[in-house]
C-alpha cells in the first residue's frame, strides 16, 4: 500500500506466484503506464489545505503477477498540508516488491528531483504487533526535505505482487475517493486479451466497456472535478457502494470455495504422531455426547492457542498446519479453524470451514467471486441435528447454547466440490447485551439516604477483554477502576462497595455496586410527594427520512443486533396517613421501526417493580415500514414512570405484571428473564 498523510491510497491485491524483494527499488515506470491525466480548471474551496492536481491508479494484470501503479500531484495551499510530504510505501517481501519512480517538488514552474539527494529508508517493523498481527510488512519512508507552502508535490510508484498461495488467479478492487474535489482522478485496468477476466463497476459509474489497446483489454474511468458521490442516507451498505471497480478471474463462487477448501484440507491433516492426538483422546474419553465433545474441543482451541494474525510467507490465505499451530501455540482465524476441523473430524462431528465478512457482508451477492471480500473464517458444525457456529478466535464459549447467533448476511462454505454463497436469515439476539438492575430501599423514609444496589450484567465479545483486564489488576486497582466506572454510570450514589464476577455458566460479566443515595423527590406534605423511576421510561425513536433527491425506495439499516434491558425495584416506606403509594406508568408491548419495545410495571405491598427493554429484530426495514413508523412515532408513550403519594380514594392501589410475579426470586443473570417480554 502506498499512502500519504491526507489519505490518498491504493491497495494492491497481490495475486500470483511468489516474487520477493526486501529493498525498495528505483526506476522508470513500465512502458504500459500512461502519462497522468491533464489538469483541470476547478478551484479549491476557500480555506482548503491542498488541491489535488491528479490522482492516478493503473492496474496491469499479467502472467507473472499484477502491478499497481499509483501516482499523484498535489498543491500545498496551507501549512496544514505540509504532512503530505511524509511519504510511506509498504509491501510484503514474500509476495511482491515496491519500485519508486519519482518524487518531485514543483516550485515556480521548475522541478526539483528529491531523490537526487534523499532516499527512502526501509524498515521491517510489525506496526500492529500490539494488535496480535504478524505480517512481515516492509515500510519505505521518506520525509520530503525542503517542502514549502505553495509547492506542488508529485509522487509515483508501482507495487508488484505474486501471491504464493493463489498465484494463478487474479482478483482485486480499485476505488476513487467519494469526496467531491477539484482535480483529475483516474482508474485504469488492463489485462491480456487471451486471459478471461470478469470485471464490474459500481452502479454510479454508468456503462463501462473495455476497449482494445494492442493485445490488452483496457477499462479507463476518469473523473474531472467530480461532485461528491452522495450516499443514500440511512441505507444498508450495499446501497452505498460508490466509484468501485472490481475484477476477478474466478468463474463463480464454487471456484473460490473449492480452491480455498484445498488449503484447509491440507492444513487440517493430522500426522500419526501428532501431539494433539493426546488431547483428542482425552476429550473422547471425557464424554460420549457430541455436544460435550464439541464444547471441549472449542475450549481447547480458544484457550490453548492464542490469537496472532500470521500473514508471513503467503499466510494471508494459507492456514498454518495443525502441528505448527499446536507447537507454537498461536495462530490466526485460519490456523484455529484448521485445528478445530481436525479435532472435530477425529471426534466424528461433521463440520466445515466457512468464509465470512466480519462486518456482516451485506451485498456480497452483488460482488464478483473473490477471496478478497472475506476477512474471517470459522467452523460450522452439525451437532445433535443442529447447526452451531464455532469461532476459535473468540474466548469463553463454554456452552454451545450460549454462543450468539451469527451476524452474517452471506457466508461461503468451503467444500471439495465447491459451494455457492449462502444467505443467512438474521436472528434477533436471545439475551440482552446489557441488563441494568437497580434496587433502591427507602423503607426508612424518602427524605433519608436509601440503600442502593446497582448491577450491570454484560454479555458479548467485549466482556472477555474486560474480564482479562480486571483479573490482571491488583484488588486495590480493580476497586479504583470500578469506582470510576460507577461514578460515570450513577453519580447520585455514594459507593460503599464495588465488586465483579464472571458467571461462566451464563457467559456474563457482572459488575455490582452497593451504597447509599437519594432519589429526587418533588412535591410537599400537603399535596403529596412524587419521584420519577430510573430505567422506567422509553425514548421515542427518531423519525427516519432522507433528502428528496436520494433513493426513497431504499430500506433503512437498523442498529442490529442490539438488545438492552433495565429493571428497577423501589422499596417504599409504609403509608402513615390517609394515602397510599401509586405508580403512574403504562405497560408497553409493541414493535415500531424494526425494534421491539417492552415495559411492565407492578406495585404490591409498597414495592414497585419495573422492567423495560428494546430489541432490534432485523438488520434493516423497508422504506414503506419506515414511513408507517414515522406516522406512529408522535403517539409513542415516552413518559417517565412516576411513583407518587396518592390521596384519591379512586386511585389504583395495586397493579400486577405477570412477568414480575416472582419478585425477588427473579434471577436477572439467568437465560430466561422478564427482559424478553410476553411471548419471549
């Protein structure tokens, strides 16, 4: 990748047999490279830091690999643009090389050749090592000397690549920036006429047709002083693909599936003397239940092989072998998947590797078949007649039943005979990612500080990092950090004690505070006192609209998966006069705009209980349903629930909510709580 500080970048998808170079090269551009596009007359906006003269990306598909030539020329208008002179080129020496063509400063119409007096320094550094990424990337960098405001800086380089794993295939993406900026912007793709290559541009690019230049097919797309590529507000990802050119010589998804399957089939082979066989034997002896065996196998991979992404020596697509991963005790998603496949195979549990896109993969079915579209792989296993998604890179999955449903729109199973993309029906989360529980004991009087218990019950991938962090702290430091956490969550409570625990049988992290605090009571002895309950009022959703000039038929994306729940218990003092406690709040159980809203309230024996939750039901909703929801939002009950002294003889002395009938016996950490609402 070649990048400067204002974000002009080109990523070379390196796809062909191995070529290595651990030093930056210098030389002229190849003969196939065209001169840059002519400058435009567009004027930079007032106050702009820089003005792009041109930005040029030319990709050449060849028999010995792919070359991506990138060049740009930028005029520096203010001091804010000076960091553009911090030039860096990165590449993997195991699969490609980088050649610098020129770095020039244009001043007063004259060219200054920076490379006559300065050279790029090459360093091998794992810049993302703290994120458990090991890829062997080389970085060539240069701080352009003598650069001044008013100069124009011009740079050009080529990255050549031959992927050692899928080197007989060519595939990649190229894109122009979506911003509207003056300047000339070009993408160019060329490939031999004899080579069958599929290509497509995003819909906003209009009709594209290749033309013939000698023995090469060429697609040339140029924008001059382009207007912004305006996204469709609120729409799912697939509606907002702009200025994207993709290419691939894979004939179909089955071709991708079978080719990558071979890599995992080889990596998951168990040698007769493999040390992992002893662990498999222990698992087999510990249980005859396939579910128990699968849980043990997943725990072995998650707990005994730490996650480290390995992109060295073609490792971007090729998984490490089972023995490699087990001996060195680290591996990435590919290595962990291969290891888990091998273990499950020995335990007679049907399983297959599945490629996914961690962001969900919305619109994958509209893309050309290409491995570059996936960034994760995991195992799909059939256990006791049910499908389970086993991810070796996760932590803490001790029970199959507690593994959250997959949040992928499309997946690609890896099979010997190949497989096509499979759509996955979205599944709303079964358990809340957050349950906020609050108990306030005011039985000694509303004017006195109440005994308060706050408990946040957290689920999801984030809790494992939190648990690890808390476990590594001294008791004093953990206490200090928890105190700070609760001050942000509830500054009205003075903490006496904070604590945490991890419920492994529920995959939940539980943070608890006990202390004293005063609620905000309003009113008077004559007219009665009242207070609004915490966690007992739902906010109305915002209306969703988009500008008239945008696609009004496009659906709207939801915050999915999302499930939040709040539960409150108020223990009130016994009435000492001709009045009683009343609660003013309505039950709610409705769906609006793709989100389920639920609230239940009860009062009995001077104890008020409430529960409320919001749960997104699908990743998107149609434009028609959005218009219907917008019309209904004004009638949404967003009133806070109020507890009050009531002197009226007609007042409702008590009210019942069946889901809260168990009272103090409700286990809010359990899998089945009132958060799910009626009908579950």
